[in-house]
């Protein structure tokens, strides 16, 4: 049974020794194929580059069944960030990450 009343979560994620803020909105869309929404943001004001974005902001929609299958939301966000970085650099993330996308 899915929990559609999960609270939003805000946490700090460190990738390549750079911190960024992550805000997670579970069940951003509902229905038969619900999605969660992730926002990756620079901790600086004005925003500075973060590993997943030159502008300091990146959003990502994720199928809730993938988020809920992860160990926790923070680990899922880390895997998303690493996949986005690999996609940007043209390299491939490891095979476990590819299975999620």
C-alpha cells in the first residue's frame, strides 16, 4: 500500500565535495502513475553552480514506485544527481543506476 500522505522533505546532499539543497515533494502528481518532484538548489545567494546545474537550480520528476523502492529519499536523490552528472558529461553511470531510469 502506498502512502500518499508523505510529508515534504528538505535535506542537504553532497556530491563531489559540493553541497546542495534538495526539496522533495512526494506525490506531486497522483493517479495511476504518480510522480514525486525533486528540486536541487544552490545553498548560495545569489545561486552558484552545483554539480547538477550550471544555474544553481535543477528539477526532476520521478515515478513514485522508483522513489519508494529506494533505500530512502536521500539515497534516491543521490542516485538521480549522479545520473544527471553522468548524462551531462556523456559518461554512463553504473548499471544499478541505469536500471532505475
